[in-house]
C-alpha cells in the first residue's frame, strides 16, 4: 500500500498538470503585462492571442516546439486578420467562415498536433468574429494587440520549454514506466 504523500505527489507532479500550470501562467503574464501598460481592453485582446497560441502548447519534445508554436502563431495571426477584415461585408464573411471550416477540417486529417492547430485557427476566427468593430482602424488595432499577445506567449512558451526540458523528459519517462507497471 502506498502512502498518502506518495499518492499526492504522483497525482500533482504529472506532465500535463505542470504544462497546464505553465500555460496558465504564460497567458496570465501576457494579459497582466499588456493590461498594466495599455489597459483592460488591450489586455483582453492580447490575452486572446496568447490563449489561441496556448492551445497548441502541449508537452511535446523541445525540438518540435518551435514548429508547433510557429504554426499556431501563424494560424492565429492569419485567422484573426481574416475574420476581422471580412466582418464588414456579409458575403465576404460567409466565404471566410466557409474557408475557415474547410481549412480546419482538412488539416485535422494530419493527426493530433494538426488538430491543435485547427482548434487554434477556429478560436482565433471566432474570437475576432465576436468583436464589433466600428471601422477598419478598430479592427487593425485589435489585430495588432492579438498578434502581440500571440508573439509574447510563443516567446514565453519557447523559453519555458527550454528551461524545463530536462524535467519534462524525466516526467515522460516516469509516466511511461508507470504505465508499463500498471498493465
């Protein structure tokens, strides 16, 4: 029989829990940093960009992180711009929504990591769609803030991944060994 502290440590110090806490910290830091400098509305927009990119920030090996976060960043920027620009004409918005759905459906065929990028794309599109822009300048301001938040989070995620890579490798090995023991 295992002791309570050991059971708790096995439950708390898991790869996905630590990654989730790191992601939450990153999104919070982006929102807080932008909010302190530019106000609440800017913090929400930048936090939206950070949140979209954070969907693709999974506990993957360090060599894959730049590619995954790069695709997430690119899709966040593209689909935010697409949704923001298309809002001013109904026909254009319908075509943009159809394209977004088709794109996410097609890339999801490439597996788990592509599904994360697809979800990033749809979140960025939907978050920008929810905005009610008075004119093109307001849409551009929102786009710039979302892009800055996405870039800030991607930078944070790459630095955090580089600093915690050794620990994540040990946790992946420990979880694999635990899975073999259980079965």
